[in-house]
C-alpha cells in the first residue's frame, strides 16, 4: 500500500509506503495524517491517529488543522 500526495497545480507529487509512514509518525515532529475519504469510509477503517477531513468539507474545516501541521 502507498499513500500518495499529488499537487495537480504544480505537477509535483510524493508517495510513501505504509511502513515509511509509520516510521515517520514515530518521530516527535512526525506528519499529521489527514484522511480525506468519506466519513463512512473513515469509520470502517483508518490509520490510528488520522484526522477525518472529507474532501467535500476540507476547505471549510481548514482552520481546524492543528497549527503545528
């Protein structure tokens, strides 16, 4: 499994394996994981510690992302 971040406007992207993601999350300054799937999909399964921000409400809830993100 890979987690992928793609910036369509800049034509750049980044991918990370599940193992790499877990290792990064162990660090004190590890990444914040945003799960942009629907609430139903999130409730079925998600990464421990991931924040649920469905893509359709992400713009509205952007201020809720922790400031250390």
